[in-house]
C-alpha cells in the first residue's frame, strides 16, 4: 500500500490507518486476526485511545504475537494512542499504561484526546514533553471536535499532528487541513464513515484518499472483511456511480447529522448536546451499546432534561432538529 509522510513527524504511514474502537466489542483472538490481516495487506498505522476500554490491551496481545511471527514487526508499524487526562500525573500514568498494555517500549504518536477550549492542559503538556525527552513517546499530537480551537492549536510547535472528523458529510475541516498541510502538520481523519452513518465504506474511503490535500483516514475495523474492503478502496478511483451515491448521502444526511461543532452550546439546562449524539451513534451504529451507555451516564445533565426552549436550534449552522434528535437519543440511552 502507498505510504504518505505524516507531516513533520517524518513518520511514513499507510494511506489509511486502522481505528481501534470496534475491536473492543469482540475478543483478543478476533483482534489478532484483524490486525494481522491489516498488516499483511499493507496497513502500518494503528490508532487507539485510553478511553476505548480493552482496545489497547487487545492490540497489545496482537502485537506480541506478530512480533514473534514477523521479524522487525515493531519497527515497521506506527502506534498511536491518546488520553483525555489534563494533569501531569494522570497523563504520565496513561503513557506508561499504554506502553505496558500495547507491549511497546515506546508509543510513536501520543495525542491529547478531544482537547477543548478553556481546559488547562499545562500539566499534561509537561508530562508529554518529558515523556518525549525520555523516549517514551516519539511525537505529540492533538485531537478535537472543535475546528476553531484546532486552528489556534496548530500554531503551537508542540503539536506535530491534528485529528479531526472528516467524511462525505462532515466537510467543514477542509480549509483547516490545507492550512495544516502547508505548516507540515500531519492530518488524521477520524470518523471517515461518519460514525457508521455511511454504510458504503469503499466509497467513504475513496472520497477521502482522492482529495487534493493529504489526510489519513482511520476507519474503525472490527473484522477481517472490513479490513479487506477498506484496503481495496484505497486502490480505486471515484467513478460516476460513486459520485452519484456521494450526492445521495449528502442529501440524506446533511440535514440530520451532528458535526459536533459546538455552536449549539451553552444549553439552557447544561446538556452537552454533541456528546449525547456521539453516544447515540456508538449505540446505534457501532454496536457498542454497553460502552455507549457507560459514556452517556458520565453526563452531569442528561438529554431527558431538555426543556425544549429552542435556543440550540436557533444557533445550529446546519439547522438540525436538535430537540427531536435529543428525544431519539433518550429512547436508546435512558431506556435500559
């Protein structure tokens, strides 16, 4: 598979990477089969997170077996993880735990996970700088659902990569990506299948890899079949049939898909509206019901407390029926 340079990290990664969310829903034997197939088919970039329950551990078990099977395996792959910790101690502990669970002496790319404006991350920043100096991590990146904030963060020389949603429906980050490319910052595209809303993975991947800027999509892969389909898509060009289907997806989803831009905030009652929709997506489309409900239950104010004031809908740049969608989220996330 073609490899591309991930910005100033100087890491060369496969044209698509493997996202580590779906493998947590099965077992470590399945994870091994998925990772092995990905590796044999040319994928060398594996992205996971502390928050993905057993994903790091499953990857670690797979890596251990593959190191015994393929000479030079560890040196030939790029391992990325991320943490939402903001303090020095918590971040350093997370780095060490990631290294242990994934059976690695170091993590190639460690990222601030879903960093948000107004959060003091100076302690975590100090921890990652120290971890890099000690060789525990090789490069530092940041992920966020807030495009305006990422536009600010890319001016900080600390960050060598950014990760932001990008797919057929969520196209708002294109200028950010072009800017990052010019600054030699690596761009990683999360949610390439729009959290499972796009059911044709081949078209979703082709749409991204045929752009005139470089973004490395990391579709979640939970089965050997998904790996084979995703790898096959990288080699293909978009045809007229694909373009017609892309327009169909955009027409269908554009008016009913949360981009997690955050403009709906602040909610009158304090509901984190984008997070509620994110949890619903994991429940409905990723087949991760238990994990979705666990994450949803961390919300201080649940979606059911909506008073239907309508302020969120007046702010939404995509004119989403937020009140209706919150009720739909409540049906699956609070009925268990």
